[in-house]
């Protein structure tokens, strides 16, 4: 099994990008906010950016080694790159675009990706999801040893994105080669990737599976990025639980031990909503007006004070929730996590 090794350091505008990655036969996602350095990593691997120092190799094939003076040009690197906006040639047919990547596999790839019937069309005449498939076919036509995806779903509308996300996961699982994708969307990464690295200001804060990052975020940024409510306050232990006196007022209880300034994370799906405080073992109750209600499929996101809760559409209808209604958001001490301040 070929492993992609990347180690590099490169000065960007306001920070230095510095990381080391080893990607085996898997899909690895680099996630983080815009400007974190994600796309620079892809460009360095593809040979479109020469880092200040670094080494890039696929198994025994060294593409870059600044210490040894090695810098293989992009066309000689076994890389398939799918750009964020796909970068298809508008004057060429779908088939001609794929042939540009490599003529030997064009027809088979178009068939495999379900766009063979569009071979004679031009990119401007097909949908966003179809353009993505063509861009993938062109990248794979090179028969690459590594596939790089730059924000692979960002150019799609919300409806198309969900369908293409599922299709893309199946395809990536079949490829049997190192795949590195970058995205600012944690849901995309969680669906597509076997492992995820959170990149902020040029540094990888944490690496793990999506479930690992949610269960044990390394700091407040990772918790927030993975969808948690993050509250700030001061912790003091006592009575088997830790009380966090929130900066905005009120207290939250957690089973995690801590003292002094802390960040506390609780995920929306662990927060329930009621007209009154629940009569169960939950010790945390936040009473406040509903500031927003957002329906997402069969779920509803309810903003209550500093918290966002996620409840079923049926629960929201049963409770007759409306903006401005005063409700109680409830969650258990075991559902909270104290995380390092970002």
C-alpha cells in the first residue's frame, strides 16, 4: 500500500503553515476556516506551490525534498487534482475534457461516473453535480497515485450537495488510493473521510475520526467546529460535580473536573426542550425565550438563550414552539465536556 507523506513549512501572509501528514489508502480531510492554509497544502503536493522547506513523497517516489534540491514538476507527479470550481474547459465537450486528463480511460470513467450520456455536451449545459463528476473523471483519467479534492462540494446547491455527497463517498471508498480533501464544512468531512485533521492558522489541532472529534474535542475551537454549543465561564469543583459559573450569568454542572476559566461544550442533540423543567435526572436547565426556529429535514434547531437544541419536528409541533415563547432547555451533566480554551 502506497502512503503519501507530506511535511512542510511555508510562510503565509499572517502565519506559518507547518504540518506533517501521512495518508494511506484512505480519505483524509483537512477541515478548518477559510484562510487556514488548507488549499496551500494541496498546491504544495501537486507542485503548484514550492514551500519554504518540506518533503512530499508517495511511497519511494520523492516529488519534493527541499533539503536535497528535489522538486518534480506538476506534470510528472502522479496526482489527480479537482479544483473548487472544477476548472473544466468551457469550449470542449465533456469527453474532450476527460481525454485531456488521459485518453486511455475516458470512456470507461464517464460510464463509471454515470455521465457517459453527456459525452457530447459542454460544461455550461450540464448541472453542477454533473460537472463535478466530469472533473473527477478528468482527474482520474491520469491514473493518479493520489487524488486531491479542493472543497469538492462547495459549488453545489444544498439539494444537490446531499445527493452528491453520498455518491462521492462510495466512489472514494472504491478507489484504493490516498485521497486528501480540504473543506470548511465539517458535515462534508464527517461523511466523506476516514480521518479528519482540524487545521487552524497553519497548525493541525487534532486528528481523528468524526466520532472521536465529537466525543473528545481537543479545544473550544474544535468543539465549536464540530457543532457544539461552547459556553465560557469559571469552574469550581464540589460535591462530585463541577459547577461552571457562566460569563453571561447562570451556572452549568458537568461531571468533568476543572478549576478556573474554562470552555464547556454541549451538543445540540443532547439538549431537550420543554415548557417546564424536565422531571428527570438532568441537572442543567436554561430558561429563556426562543430566539429562532430553523427546520432541517425532520429536525428543528431551536435557539434558547446561549444554547441551540436540536429536536424532532414532531416534538416541535407537539410543544407548539414559536419564536418568543419562554421554554426550558435541559441537558445532563454527563452530556457536557470541559475543553481547553482556544
